[in-house]
C-alpha cells in the first residue's frame, strides 16, 4: 500500500524533491489545483512525476456514499486503501447573504468534521461508533485527505477558508502524532492555509495528552467532551474516566494556552433523567469556575438499541438558563443533519462496513 503525499509536510517533501522549490509546486497542484494524479503536474519533469507516482498516491481514500440533509449538511462514507471505512461531515454553518441588488454580501461558512481513527478505543456507552470497536489509527495523510476531498466534492476553492473540527470517529488525542502532523500540514500557507484558530481538537479527556498538545503550541482550540459533573456518572458514560477523572481534566484545561479572545468549549451531552437536572447545572457552574468556558448543550439522539433517552426541550432550556444566569456562556447546539442520521457511526452502520 502506497503512502499518500498528503501526509508529508512541505519541508519533508523538500528533502525528497530537488531542487526544493519543486515541493511548493507539488503543494500548489494538490491543494490549489485539486489534481488527482501526478501526470497532471505539467511543470514537473516527467521523470519526477513518474518517480512520485511509483512511491506515492495523492488521495488515500475515496467517497463511496454520501447523504445530504435539507439543512446543507452532507455526511460522507469514505473507503481507505485497505478497505476500511470512516466518516466525515460537511456542515453548512451560515447561509450566504445577498443584498437587495442581488449582490453577495457575505459568503456561506462551512465546517468539516474529521475522523482520526477507524473506530474508537474509548468505548463511551452512548456512542454508536464505539459499538464497532477499534481497528486502527489513521495516518496524517488520511486525516488531511478528508478535508481536501470534501472541499473538492463541494467545489470549495482552496482560497476559501473552512473550519476543521476533529470530532468524527475516534479519540484525536489517542492518535496525537498523526493528528499534530495533519494540523501542521493543513496550516501550511502553500497548502490549504487553515490556521490553528480555525482548527478544534475535541477530546474525551486524556489529560496527559492535553498537556502534550499544549506543549506543541499549534495554536488550535480544544473542546472537552465532559457530559457529566461527577466521576460516578462520567465513568458510566465514558469508562476511560477511571484513568482520567474530571479533576485531572479540569487541571489540564487550566494549563492549556488559550487565546485571550477565545474560550474552552465544553461539550455536554444531555441525557434524560441522567444529567439534565438543575443540581447537575449547579455542579457544572462550580466545576468551571475561573475558566473562560463556553458550554455546548447537545441533545442525545437515540439510535436502535440505545439505553438512553432524548431530554425534554423544557429541561434543556432550564439547564441553559441556569448557566446563563450565573454568567456562564451556554448554547444549545442545533441538530445538524438530523434527517440523515448525523450521529457518528450511523452511516457506517447502515452500510454494514
């Protein structure tokens, strides 16, 4: 199985191609020209194109299915070179705005939700992805390829920015080396130029890895999948909590470098009669005291075989208002792509892959 050239930083490619300016040409073809083969790189010598084709592929994955939501969300099932499958999601976060004269005043905004593993080791009790177990880590090229392929499929030019969230299948910090390399490749100004400020790493709370990510100083944002305010419930929902408890996670977050204009996102999956009461809201306010935090309340959406239930809207609103009244920024996340089974693992499950 050939490696993908998408997994190489530009400086690594400069060590392979001589003279080194050829690396920038390759980056331009791949990330601006969206070419599918080395033969299309016409300003490279023929022998160089042949040599690259012998050693590398460009795209290490292909689109085998996609579902389109009425709200603009598109969910992709992608096949890797070894036949394994992963998911990625194209999210339309803001519609285009046109003036009375029909002239475009502001462009639509998009976010790409990216997977970092085939399956997941964490084993959250509420997560459909976890039911399929863990197969392997993705390499950097397979992570970068998800962003590139979704941009290509949506005719989204290189110079139009997107946000990237590592919130798909897998625990990103469990694959930190490949993740960090992919982040750097996506940041390259000769590539897609997606700055750290536009990339968010979501984690279930591997506190030692949060510290390791902080030391890399990649400028990315971090989102914590908290989901509970006491260790007993969190250990039920996220078994890994027994090794990385809430206190260790909060301590690591306090050490994480945050842009003074930004906040740490805390994802809180609300489950009926589990963590939707005001007593939990009170504990959450205390837990996040002193942290520049934003809480994202997420409706749990049941799937066949789930033991948990969706919370009442009334409970969600009351929980949110309790936090807001105590000066904690809180939103209820829109259910994007709810008509296409948007929870991670559902499209993969349908395909039986």
